[in-house]
């Protein structure tokens, strides 16, 4: 994808600042949650703020940290139209996981199915 008025080699992804600025305490808090998840205590973290404030970037940084600890990273998305379906992100996550890891998913999820 090119950007009007910019050289063909330019790509918007190059605009990402490689250094995370001013988020030391937020990142430390999220890293602590990942560490606790690794020791068996899971948590939910809610990030909120106006568009462009850095929510997705914090998630990406946290995912990179977790990937370095060998976590299986799964992502479920939902949109405004899903607001009446509280499990929509979980369903999205499971659909994506099952479609890419069918055999593993069947083995791991089977014990959770009702008898
Ligand atoms: N703390 C930060 N330091 C450097 N760049 C940042 C920081 N937070 C966000 N950015 C950059 O700003 C842009 C918008 O951030 P993004 O995470 O997409 O915002 P949001 O998800 O809240 O809308 C992205 O290019 C992101 O990499
Ligand atoms: Mg975002």
C-alpha cells in the first residue's frame, strides 16, 4: 500500500515508534499479570482510553513479553454489533483456535464438554 505524495518504498507501518514512551508502570503492571498467569493465577486486564492513546500498542507489547515466556497466545475480537453477546470475544477466540489447531483443540477441549 502506498501513501499519496510519499516514495513508493514508504509504508505506514514504518511510522510505529520502536520505543515505548512513558508506559513503564502500565507495562510493569501487565507484565506482573502475565507472570501471575504463568504461576496459575489468571486475571482480566481492561485497557480503556480514547483512540490513539496506545491501547493496542500496550497489548502488542504485552503479547510480545508473553510470547517470550512461551505462552500460547490466542486473540478473540468483538465489535460494537456484538454488544448483546457477552461471550462474543471468547467465541471468536475459540473459533480461530479450533480452525488453526483442530487436532490439539479437540484433545484439550474434550474434557470440558458436558457429559
Ligand atoms: N507509549 C507509546 N510510545 C510510542 N508509541 C506509541 C505509544 N503508544 C502508542 N504508540 C503508537 O501510537 C499509535 C497509536 O497507538 P494505538 O496503540 O494504535 O492506539 P489505540 O489502540 O489506543 O487506538 C501506534 O502507532 C502506536 O505504536
Ligand atoms: Mg487500538
